[in-house]
């Protein structure tokens, strides 16, 4: 009993309360180490058998999801590149087709314009010829009228001056003067 009293007396007071911090009592350290090892082994077994497989499954599922998402993103990126290429090809084809249509329309318009211009030129030439004929008729009529007026005037002037003029000499003089 004497040994129990010394052991108890180093960590406990006579009333049974602890002296200082009981965790630091050297007499209780082997007991604390034993329970620490038991707690760690139990904790290791629980973690290795239950928690870690679940965590590993979740991580594997996430890895699979991420790799699937990356593959899908790569596939969508490839489709987007192909779609962009197809868009640019379609745009180039549409521009070429539009250019061809514009050129064809210009050619048709030019043909119609050439036809209309030729028709207008023909009409203008016909009207110019007709106008020239009318002008020539008017000139001829005016020249005849002027000649007649000149003959009458010359005849009246000669008669007013007291001379006698025959129609031939007046016609010859007026004709010579009209010709230049």
C-alpha cells in the first residue's frame, strides 16, 4: 500500500483532487499513450474502410465527368470550327453568286440600254432628217418668197424712178444678186 500512496500522492492531493494538470502527470502517460494508439487505430480503420473509399469514388466520378466534359467541349469546338468554315464557304459562294448575278444583270441592262440608245439614235436621226428637209423646204420657200419680193420691189423701184424694166432683166439681176 505504500507504493500506491506514493503514486497517488505524486499526482493527487489527499482529498483526491489533481495536482496541476493531470495530463502531465508522469504516472498516467503510459495509460494515455495506450488509449491514443487505440483511438488512432480505430480512426484509421474507419477512415480506410468507410470514408476514403467514398472520397475516392467521388474523385473518380469527378475525374470521369471532367474528362467527359472536356471531350464534349473539344467535340463542340471542332463542330464550331467546321461550322465557321462552312459559314465562310457559304459566304464566299454567296458573294460569288451575287457577283455573277450583278454581272449578268449589268449585261442585260447594258443590252437593253444599247437597244434603247440605238432606237433613240435612229429616232433622232429620222427626226433630224425630217427637220432638215423641213428647214430646206422653208429655206427654199423663203428664198422664193424673197426672190419674188425682190423682183416686185425692184420692178416698183425702177418704175418709181421712171424707168421701164422688163421681167427678164429684173429676174436676171435678182438671181445674180441672190447667188452672190
